[in-house]
C-alpha cells in the first residue's frame, strides 16, 4: 500500500512537473509574444515619428513655395507693367512713322509739283 502511494505520488509529481514544463513553455511563448508586440509598437512609433517629420518638412516646403510664388507674382506684375508701357511706346512710334510717311508722300508730291512748275516757268 505504501508502495502504491509512492507510485501515485511519483506519477502526481511527474504530472505536476509536466504541467510546470508546459506552463514554463507557455510563459516563454507569452514573453516572446510580448517582446514581439513591444518591437512592433516601437517600430510603429518610429514610423509615426518619421511621418510627422516628413509632414513638417512638407509644410516648410509649402511655405517656401508660397513665398516664392508671391515674389514671382510681384515680379510678373512689374514686368507686365513695363511691357504695357513698351506697347504704348511702340503704338506711338508706329503712329509717328505713319504720320512721317504721309508727310513724306505729301512733300514728294509738293516737290514734284514744284519741279513741274519750275520747268513750265522756264519753258515760258
């Protein structure tokens, strides 16, 4: 009877040992899972930080581009003003050339008429 009791106790000790072994393996697996989860969290935080920095940099670039656009717009307005003045000068010059050409034609006609009058007067 004592021997049966010892055998039963040994079996119970073996079962307890196996349960402890399984429990220890489960703990190791849980620890590995926890470590993997922490690693994933750290990677996500790192990724989030990188994205935030990229967004900040994009914001800075947008501000720089807006400033550049403002400068270019102002310069464009100045250039357009100068261009309009040049167009006005060109139109005035064109009008002056037309007037001078008309005067030239008139003067040539007058000269021709005067020359003909001179010839006619000489022939008389």
